[in-house]
């Protein structure tokens, strides 16, 4: 790759670059998209850099959205929004007096100067079809050698904006690269600077790491540098937790790289009390918290039921979406920890049978609804819901009874017999 003169960019990216160049400006594809292309993967998001001012960019691309007026960044949605392209003006950053963002930015006309502000050499590469590569920090060489190296002095770059420590670790999880020893040393010695970083920034970097193709390596690096305490807190891992975490770092890549599955695998490494505290620490959105709560509390119940009746009852109680998440997570744990798959196969066999026979699971699967019960004068108000639950239990056991005629007859029978209703679920 050191001697490569050209790479293939998507047609849409080529057209954007050509359009900007036709107006007398420069434009380059930059950053992680070039890195990933060199690594043989297909980026979905692209960053372009240009010396065209914002007023010119909005004139060239009138449909673009201005995403940051101060930094002069626009966004194009192309190919039916399957491809997102951000175009930013060349700039250099001023001092970082608050360890968060530069005090000021200066717009420039030199792509090499723009690349200097970028954190890692593998991301500080620019490319344009007619001009080839601009690679002032030998980033292509570092990609070949699978090395995370910084564009400047690691101590200076990591202390001026400490979130770069997490970004360096995340980069190892995305690419499988090794950290340069100087970066590792600075992170280890200056990690307390991360105390100034917002929870949202930490969570964002962690979520990007956890879905990386080499997330296990990233987690191991997170632990080795001590940064993991900013993700889970200061509690010490027990021997059991340590073993589970060690296995996870070695085999996480075998699990599908879906965010909620990977997060579920991570947090179930730890005892419930510590895991709950760690989840609360990162301030996840309500849906994620709900799924992770299921991961901590729901895996055991889906593995223990006596028969298909109890299996249907479980799914009816938690919903199909939650069940599928727990089933997917249990499959991932089976792969990662090399567990026995008998319970998974049993569940799959029952689910196949349910779907093949179109057996009812939920209230909406019943051949009648509350209006039918009310219209036929069987019951009203709260009693309607109670009867529907009784009928659902009936068809869970005997799915062949899920007909309008039979359910109306049973509804009337249950409504008129408190004894029948009270003992409807008992096996004699």
C-alpha cells in the first residue's frame, strides 16, 4: 500500500469531488473512510475536506444541510440516504485551554495543514482521484503495520483533548491495530484527565468500541490501561468476573456485532449489583436500559420452563421483541463461552412448531376480541380483560380451540363460573 497511487471511491464521492473542483476549489476524501477503504472494507459515512468557504459550498450544493455553521460543515444525503457525506472546510485548531475543544479555529487553504489537526496517522490521509494521496505522517505505512500512532507528540495531543485516549482504544477495537508504546504510556499515566470528559462522550466512544470487529482486543486494552474504570466504575473484579471477562476479550469477535448484543455480553460478565451500577454510570437511553435490564434478569427464565404451554406464557408476558433479544443474547453467550446449546435448540424446536401451526401466543392472536365479548352480552368493563386472559391461557394449552364459536362459548362459561375461572390453569 505504500506505493499505491489510486483507490476506488464510490461514484457519488467522485462526483462530489469533481463538482467542487469544477468550481475552482480543492476537495479530498479524508479520515476513517480512506483508512477503511485501504483496509478493504466499505464505509457508509464519508468525510470530505475542501478549501471552499461555506457560502460557496451551499451554492454548489443547495440541498445540503448545514450541520455546523461555526466550523463550516455541510452534510449531503445521497443514494436514497444510504450514504452520508460531510464536507468541511480546511482548518487548523487553536489551543485547548479547557481540555475539550480548541479556543478558536482558523480556516486555511492547505490540505497538509488541515491533516495536522487530525489525531491519528491512519486517519490523517487525504485522497482525490486526480491528485492521489496526501499522507504527510506516513499513515499508509502505519496501516500496513497495523499501528495506532499519533500525528504529533502523544503527551501533547492526549492532554489537550483527553477523549482522544478513548478514541485511541476504540481505534484498536475497530481495526485490530496495536497502540504505539508512547500512546499506551501516556494513557496509563494521564488517565485521570478523563474525569473532565462528559458521560455522553465516554458512552459514545465505548459503544463504537464494543461493536468493532476487534472489540475484544479493545476491551483488553481498555482494561490494561486502566480506562475501564471510567466505564464500569472502581469495583474490583472477582475471580469469576475476571475469568468471564478474559474469555470475552478472547472470543467476543465470534458474536454478531450488534450494539445491544455486545453490550449485553459485556455487562453480564459482572455480578448484578456491579453491572447495574456500571449501566447507570453511562446514562443510556431508556430502551437500552430496558434491554440491559433484561440481559441481567431475563436470561435464566427463558432457559427454564416445563413445556410449550409455559414457553408461550413466558413470551406472552414479556413480548416477542424482548424474547427475541434474550434468545439472541443467549445464543451469543453460547458461542462466546462455548456453552451447551440444548436449551436453545429446545426453544427453537418449540418456536418452529408454533409458527408452523400458527398457534396463538398473544391476545391479538385470539379469534375474538373484547368487542365480541361485550357485544354478545357476556361481560363488560374490567371483566372483559380478565376473560380474554383466561381464553389466552386456554388456547396456549389447546390451540385448536382458537375459533370464534368455541371462544365465545368458553367466555360465557368462565363468566358464569367463578370456580371454573379460578382453576382454569390447574393440571389435574
